């Protein structure tokens, strides 16, 4: 049976994380050739070994998304191995919970470097390869916290709001140049990023309490959004925000 990503090469950042691994697995099942990137070599190798069982062709690259040099090296490796790139999915991310006054400069700088600067560096590095493919898609990761205020996580909220508009301006800039750009906005997702909070607070966790569905998503419930936006099924979508939040922002 034809896969929804047959013939496409997709690079995923934060690939060994909760949503990243679920997305990589789905992409592999749908026929993509994958460039899996994250900070740690061993986790990447373990994920690659698991996905190779689906018959996927995989390149792994240790990559800190906030390093322009790492991006340049990764693009060279993709050119050498596949000679093309059709999809970029940015899922690398870090969170810092304090509000305006408790946020430190180091905390702020780190979150902005990874979430915000990292997304721009990714776009800048891969754009030449994507433009060559003439039918490419970038799927970035913002959050419901890129749409509404929570009263905490000042740096995270600022970075995710920036990702939202960076994606829109890139969508406009490249709309006639063969690259679509859309952002995904998950609500509460049970991944290593927040699992300790969910374990401690359960249903009393404030973001769960204000989610009409009253539960966190599983990463497998978020991954299909990336598949849809990466595939040609979304060929007329660019500059859009896909919200998957159990209804959190509906009220
Ligand atoms: N979990 C949630 O509730 C939730 C909600 C909305 C948005 N998001 C976003 O979804 C994305 C994926 O998060 P997740 O929930 O799967 O968390 P996660 O912690 O499981 O995964 C994040 C991944 O990013 C990687 N990473 C961190 N810093 C990096 C760097 N400098 N360079 C490269 N990789 C780096 C980590 O190694 C990890 O694999 C993030 O952007 C996060 O902000 C998560």
C-alpha cells in the first residue's frame, strides 16, 4: 500500500522526545526517508534501530538546534546521503516555568536560543534544499502557550508566540517558491517534558483542569497533525495554525 510520505525525505529535530519519537515512527510507517536529529547520540541510535524495522532508510545526526555550525554540518550530511530534503519538522524544545520576575537571564536565554532562534536557524539552514524540491513543507511546533497567556513560563510563552509568527512570515515569503510553512499548537501532552508534573498533580494540574476533555494527549494523538501538514494532502495550507488541545483554547 502506498505511504502518505512515499518519496519524501524528512528531517525531524527533537526526534527522540515524546512527540518527536511518535512522529518519527508514523513518518517511517508512511514511507518517509528520515533524518533523525537530537542532542544525544545513544537515544538517536536506539530510535533509528527501532524504526529500521519498518524498513525506513535513516540518517541520524547529533544536532543542537541553537548551533548554526551544527545546522551547516547536518545539511551537508543530508546532501551527501539523500541529495534532497522535502520536509522539516521542528520539535526540539525546552521549557522554563517561572513568570516575569522569577525568570533569570540564563533561563530566558536558553529557552529563546532553543525554541525561537533554533527554529529560525533550522529554516535558514534547510531552505535551499527545500526550495530545490519545489514541493516542500515546514512544520514548526508552537503550543497553546503560543496563543494564550498562562500567567507563568514567561520565556517559553515568548518563544512559542515568536515561533507562531516566524512560521507565518516564512509562509508568506516562500508561498510561491515551493515551501509551505505551518505551525502545530499542542495542548497538554504526556511526554518527558511535563510527565513529572502530571505524575505529581494528576487531574488537578491546572492546564488539565481547564482542558474540556480533562486529560493530557498521548504523543500518538499529536503526531498525525505533523503527518498531514508534511504530506501533499495539505497542499493548499500555508501560514496556518493547527491546534490540538482537547478544547483548551475553545473557551
Ligand atoms: N508536552 C507538552 O505538553 C507540549 C505542549 C505544547 C508544545 N510542546 C512542544 O512540543 C515539542 C516537543 O516536546 P515534547 O513534549 O515531546 O518534549 P520532550 O522533552 O519529550 O522532547 C523535546 C526534545 O527536544 C530535544 N532538545 C532539547 N533541547 C535541544 C537542543 N538544544 N537541540 C536539539 N534538541 C533539543 C530534547 O533532547 C528532547 O528530545 C517542544 O517544542 C515542546 O515545547 C509540548
